[in-house]
C-alpha cells in the first residue's frame, strides 16, 4: 500500500467519527494556539518597551541633583540644587565618553494663543537636547544654534499644537504667550508618543534655556534647577559613561571616598535591558505553561488511538488475512495519529493568530507573529502525533490475525 492510499484510509477513518476526532485534537489546538498567542503578545510587549525607551533617547543617562534634608526628613533627588553650569561645561568638554550633555529646566505653565489656552510642560533646553533625546523637527526650524541665545522662540509638541491651534494645523510663525511673555513658534516637534510611565511626550513646549531662565524662571543662577540629559558617545557602553560622570562630579564636588553622592545618575539603557529581560522571562514562562496543553493533547491522541485499535480489531484481522503486513498496519495507525495532530496544529495556528490579533488590538501593542514559533508549533504537534501514536500503532501491528478475526 503506497503512502497516498494510507493517508486516504486514515482520513476516512477519522471522518467516520468527526466529533471524537475533533475532541481528540482539541488539546493540541489549544496548546498550539496558546503558545503562538502568548509568544506574540510577549514580543509585542517587548517591542513596546523598546519603542518607549527609544523615544527617551539613544544611550541616554539622566543626571539629577541631590536630595535635601531638614531635620529627620529627606527630600527626593532634585530637591537640593547641587549641579552647576560649570559641571555641565565639564561634562561637555572633559569626558570623551560623552557625546551630548544638555540641561532641561522644566515647569508647568499656561500657553495662550489667540483663541485657546492650554497648560503644559515648558522646558528650557539647548539644541543638544533634541540630539540627545533623538527628537526630530516635524516642521519649521529648531532652536538657535547658540546655546546662550535668549531669543523668545518656542517649539511645540503635537499635543500642544492640537489643543491650541487644532489638529493638522501649522502654527509656525504664530505667537503664543507663556506666563504672559510672547514667544514665536518656530517649529513643531515630531510625535514621540508615551513614556514607559504613561506620560505624553508630545504635551510639551521647548524654549531656549537662557530665555527660560531669564524670562520665565527669574534670572540665570549658578545652579541648574533641573536635569541634565547625557548621551553616550558611539561605541561607548553607557556603564562606562555613567562611571566617568560619577567620577567627574565626585571630584568637582569634593566628595570624600566612602561619602554619599550629592547627585544621581540613572542609566536608562540598563533600565530598558532589565525591562526587556523581565518581559522575555514572562513570555517564556507563559509559553512553557501553554506548551503543557500539547502534552495533554498528545495523551488524548494516544488514548483515542488505543480505543480505535480496540474498536477496529476485526478490521485489522481482515486486513492481515488479505495480505497486509504488520508494518502496513503500523503505518496506517501512525499516519492516522499524525494527520490528527497536524490538523490540530494547523487549526491551532489559525486560532492563535486570531487571538493574538484581538489581544494586541485591545492592549494597543504591535502584532508580532514569529514565523519560527509557528513552524516549531506545527512541528511539535506532528511530533506529538508520532510519539503518542506509536504505541497504539505497534499494538495494532502485533495483533494475532486469527484472534483479531474472532474478536467480537
């Protein structure tokens, strides 16, 4: 009997008991669907984390001043100004591992256009800030190249543009008032989306740092009342840049060995890596749990095939009586188990992709179907059919023809 004929016989045998065949394959269907859906959602979550940290900037470190202390109460980092403009200059000129170092002075303030008003984050920055944060200009121009310029111009985020001027409008050249000080809109920032904490990056307005300090903050002082964003030089690990920054600031601030830093350096690359590792671990765990369904499905295949062997004992005896060899009987039942598992695997793939689409749409994550996982799931389902179908098939092939014909 050739292989094609064996497959036709196997399919006819499965179709004689459609409901039983479906219920037998259900464990494999659920297992494959769960594996594909969980891995796809995990990959989507990982991609979202990567996008969020990429939006923060490339190889970025955040340097903040120290914490204040009054009596037994201590404030958080940034509550006590300790970073100076000279510290910033030293970062820019003395550390080869630093590509960009840019300050950010920030507060909330109302912006008023001719017809609307909107309270948002207003930040005083230098041109290097946009480079460190990997932030493009969607339309118009950027801030003045001179970091000491105090010209009253502003870059608006997409959310601010929508609130003040309406969606799809071009506000370049318009005037907005920030705390009653007129600023000319010279550009619109490209959309960045949300931060990992859910903040809207696009709900912001950027002005030159000196204009911010003199017009909005009340004078340029010795200390930086804000944050410094540092981008590591190409090819330099952020850990090396972090170490260089720490050593530089400890030396400049004359901090004794063993004493606590009066500043804080946060490595966003390490945070992103840790977040991706946790997401990867969770995805692996979910996929492993889902894979247990494949094992359960395989046991179901073996049980039903054993029942099938018992039910078709006389049929096996007749086949042997007319010349079927034990290996033909073995092949027949093995192919039945394989076909059943493959149908379950392919159905599980379709179901898994559908579930992944629904979940990614609900969570707002990108849909990432890994082809290797799909192929592996189908291959595993086929292997389950072969492994768990082998024992029933061998049992059928070893039946005595005379006893099989006398079986009732």
